[in-house]
C-alpha cells in the first residue's frame, strides 16, 4: 500500500512538472526587430525568449552578450507560426496584416508605445513588462531609471558648448533626442547658435572658424559603418578637432531605440567629462 501511495505521489509530481514545462513553453516570446529585442532582453530571462532578431548580437545592442545563445528568427510569418510563441514583440518590422494572421493562431503581437520624452521612454519599460507578463521587472526598471534620471537632472551644468559628430559628417540638431541628451549631460548645444534642427550635415567651415568646447562622437568604431575617402569623418579638420579638443567617445549601443538608454549615455558622458578634467559650474578648479 505504501508503495502504491509513493507511486501515485510521484505520478502527480511528474504531471504537475510537465504542466509547468508546457506553461513555460506556451508563455514564450519572440522579438523580430532590433528595438523589440532590447525590450525583451532587458525585461525577461532567456528561458522565456523563443527568439530574437539577428541584430540582437550586433554592435549596437545593449544586451549582445545575453543574446548570443538565443535562437535567431526573422519576421517571416511561416517561421513565427512554426515557432508558436505566446507573444511576438515588434517595433517597426512586421505589419497589421501579419498581426491579424498571427492572432488567428492565438499569437498576440505587441508593439512598444512611441516615446517622445525621456520619461515616456522609461515608462515604456513598465508598459511593455506588463504586456508580456513581466510586470515586476518592468516596474523595477522604471523605478531605477527614473531615479537615475532625477539625479542627472539635479547636476550642475558645465557651461560649455558641445557638438555631436558622426563618421558621415552629420550632427544632431536641436530637435533631436541626442541634442536633449547633450543638454541633460550639462552642456550647451553648439549647433543651436546656427539654428540647426533635426539631423543635418555639419559645416566644416563653422568648426574651423568657431571651435566647440567639447566633442561628443559615436559610431566611429562600428565595423558596419563605412567611412570612405569622401566621408566628412575623414576630413583633416575632423581629425584635428578630436585631437585638440576634449572628446568623449560613446558606444553606439546607447542610441538604441530612440532615447530608451539615454540615461546610460548621459551617465557615461558625465563620467568621461570628469576623466578629461572638465569641471561643472560650482566645482573647484
């Protein structure tokens, strides 16, 4: 009799264990584009990730190391149907027609909301977390990033003009997230003096005749960014600029998904500024 009871208990345990595995499998999520990858990798454990896009392991991914052992998937509907995740997370890739077809197979499609401010971008961690069953992780990330943003907003300004440069010779005008990041870091916008808005070519004449106080550069080290002999980034003025003026190099991963990781970027700017010996207003010289 005792053996029968033990066998029955063992069977019940196996049954519940198998149901738990099934529940895990049917609760998995696939992301099909770069920005969706960043949210998924930030919010959940690998065991719930059915697949990520090929860009998840690229230079510009904040979580490239975490993504290395994950399955790579495309936005191909047939592939997604065979994968059969509970959710498909997407930002720009895919379509409403594809969403409808996936829904017929009981696969829910989720799109992170557009964020127009740093606060809204941080809030998206919680919104997406709640949608994919990671409410606690989403709320935790939002709280952490909100606190870090608040601390940055309270720091003193440097009173210096900073310019953002890229290998292509384009810069960030006053109506861009990057310009707002520069201001959050405590610098003034160099291009604001020339009425430059949005993304536009950076005039080498302005640089030669009116040097900025600080250079903030990115994408120069990325393998997939092509710099030809005709690129402004190879111009001698650019090279002298970054050799003679305090220059802060930022990894391109900070610019993932709009301003989602702006706090990380700004913290790095402040850290490098300190290492360069730059002093914020009110700090001892």
